């Protein structure tokens, strides 16, 4: 079972709805993890700095206000027995969150999927996208409508023989099963598969040969899929398991819609298929097509392009108890 030990919760204290905090508190309670509640003060524009003589004082007031709100939120969690730190960071939200993850070795970041001020179309905002791409630990982005999932989808790709993909598949299923057990959530497992060069081959090969090739490919994919599933107590014949032919870019969004999935668990870096969704246009189209929460798992060798930076300049010292 996947256990988190050091969770960062990205909050926007300007808003009253903090349902993400309730979810994070449950995870921390069940895993006996430490919580760090974080809000970020964005940098003032150069025009503001030029025109407002006391802009540094105003910025400090904003930090103090956010710190007070975070401490208020933390109080009830501490009363419930949780270990909680609070911290206000300054700078670009995604960058400062990632820097904090690197500094403090957080193993999970939780955040709403899209900020109220976001102008980006789709389910995920700009900060969410950057965390998915660049944050070195697991990222869970939660939509307001799906703060507590009822049907979760684990996306795996067992059609390759790469060791990194195999490890990532294990991480994906482990996390999905942990969430399913914790929240009494229905779990489905999906593997989308295709035939390399199918569009070129179909219609150019004798129909009998093409159908035989298709059957052979399907049998091979199913064999590899079952080799992965069986140690975990599943098989391709289970009602909870789907091996669907088609591009992941179409199969996964369609499945989430028709089956009312409200949380997708998947990998973010891989070589192909569902274990590598966040590569180029495939990722953009899949995540722009789904309307539910996502938990994105990172491989052990993932290296963030963001550097730690100056700790003192980036944040205030944490308060804890």
C-alpha cells in the first residue's frame, strides 16, 4: 500500500471553499503524515513597484494576512492530532511549490485543479499543468465537484518491456488501490492498445492475414497485461479491468465520461502509451478532454527542471507544532 509521509497542500487563502484541505487531512490522518499548508504571494508587476513607493510594505501585509489565515486553518487540524506546518512563499506559484518540494522532500502535492482566477480553458489551470510536468513528486489535482471520488481509473501500459515503465505501472496501481481502500472507492483498471502502423496495413494486406496479425497482437498484449495484473489479484477477464483497442487519446477520455470516473491515476513520464501521457500533444489532448480529478505519479529517476533557489529569499520560516 502506498503511504505518504510529507504532504504539501497548495491553498489560496482568499477563498472560503477549502475542500481540498479536508481531503488532505484525511490522507494525513490515515497515513500518519505531516501536512504543510502553503500559500503564495505573487510578485508585484514592475509598474506597481515603480508607482507605489511602499510596495514592499504592502507585500509584507499580504504575507502577514495569508500567514494568519493559514495558521487559523492549521489550528483545527492540530487540535485533531495532526502535525501541521504553515508557510507563505513569494513568487510564481508553481515554481515556489516545486522549490519547496525539493527543499523539504515532500512526496505528495495536493491542489485544486484550477484556480478561480485561471483563464486557461479546460479542467486544469496553468499552475496545475506546470506541477504535472515539472514537480518531482506525486501530484493530485482535485476538481471542486470531485473532492471525494466514487469511481477511480488506473491507467497502465504493459505493452512495453522497459523496466521504467514496469515500475511506473506498479506505482500507479499501488496508489490507485490505496485510494480505493481509503475512500471505499470503486476501482477500474484500463490499458489502451493499438497496432503499430495499423492505418497503413489495413486495406493493404489480405484481409485474412490482417485479421490474424490483429488477433496475434491482441493475444500478446493480453498476455503481458495479465502478467502484470495477476500478482495483484486481477485478470483481464475481471469486470473491473478493461483492455480497450484504440489510441489512449480517445479511449481514456471516452471511458471517463461513459463510466462516470471522477479520479484518474496515471504516470507522467514514460516511453509510450498510458504510462507516458504527459508527452507532447497526447497529454494536452487527453487532459484537456477529461473533466475529473487526476493523481499523477512520477518515476523515481524524474528530475525537475526547476532548481531549489535561495531558500531565505523564497519563503518565510515555517511555523509548526
